[in-house]
């Protein structure tokens, strides 16, 4: 795991997330985390080939999946299918705690036969964007137990693989119960159009962008552009752009020693004052205080690592 990007969702140019795997040689990330309003990992639209599962252990929160908001309470688990546009969000000031597992479906592809019979019918089904395991579902307790069991074995590829197969078995059974498993279908055209605009913003956020340019990148009207952004991420294209730039500021604050003027320029802001105004509005903290807090956290992590190391 790369500590410099802990608490950040780092994306490729096409908008897909670069998952911070626990081991670069094994595509799996397991973490016991929390979410509250205005933290840097809340409301960050992204997608990835990986499967994402999240079990709520305390409080309540929500996920947005392809523009649909799914409420989750303590004990609930959500399954997010491969390549869906999604993000987590707080729904009150108390926030929530959770166990999250993000893993590439390739872990389960033992053979081509297994892939075709048990994996692709799930991952390639555009009608199956998510599954929710709730208290009323008979499999909820078992999937919650399996999710919690991942934490102590997060660095053991063999043990994780065994548990992921058990979790996947429950995903298949739940899909069959609700009649969601079906034949492979073509990707939704609107979603691909939206992903194209995410890609354009990712490649051009450092310069001044207009709504006309963003919509033009996908060859659609400005009104349809606004509609798609509101459908998939619940905000306007310009607000999405500002959020994107603010998250880039957070990345530079944590991973570099650049001054505020340099960071503002790199992130497409006209000046440091405007950058600070937007950053504080989004994350409820100034850029300088954010950098100071992160350096204190990083120093604490270094102390813990040093204290736990053998002589």
C-alpha cells in the first residue's frame, strides 16, 4: 500500500480509479474505514474493473451507483459490480464506519470455464450494477461475517482467495434470487458518453474549461451534458470540475513540497486565494492546515513503524 495516497481516490485519465492494493502483486484492498461529511474520499465519482464490497459496521451512509442513491444502515453490505460509476457519501454529521474490500475479479478466474460460468455472467451484466444485502436477507449475516474475516488476513493472498470465493458464491445466489443474472449485453451508451467527458476533464483540468468544451468533447448538447452529470454524480459539470481540481490539490499537498502558488497553477486555479476558497468549501479545511495535519499523521505513522520494527 502507498501511504502517500491513503484517504485519496487517485484516478487515471479516463476517470477509473488506481486502486491502492495492499500488495502490488495481488489485486486486493481491504480496509476498516470511516466516512464523514467533507472528507477527501467522500463523493468522488469513479469506476474500476475491480469488485467493491462495503459492510457498514456502525452508523449509516449511502452509495451512489450510476446516479442511484442506495441507503445503507448498520449491518448492511453493498456489492458494486465492475466498471460502475459510484461513490460513497455521508448522510448525517455522525458519519459511519465500515469494512471495505476491493478486488479484481481475475482473482476468481481459476480457469476459462469458471470465468465463463461464474464470473462473466455477473461482471458483464449491465443490468446488475449493485446488490444490497440487508437485515431482511437470509445471506446478510454470512456476508457480513466473511467481510469482517478479511481484515486479519488482508496480506495473505491464499486465505483471501478462499474467502473471496465464498463471498462470490453469495453474490451469485443473491443475483439468482432477484433474477438479475442474464446474457452479456452492450455497455450503456449514456454511461460511456459520461465516461468520455470524465476523461476529457481529467486531461484538461489544468486550463480554463467551459461547459461548451466539456459537452463538445462528447459531441452532445450542453443541456444533455448537464443532465448526464446530474444523473451520474448529482452535480453540474462545472462543480464536478471544481471538485476534481480540489482533489488534485490534496494530492499535491500530501505528496510534494510545492508552494501554494505552484499548486494552484498546476491544478487550474487562477490564484491561491480562489484555490483556498474552493478547497475549504469542499473539505472544510484550508490547504495549509490540510498539509500540516497530513504531515503530523505521516510522522505518527513513521514513529509507529519504527517502534514496531525489530532491531
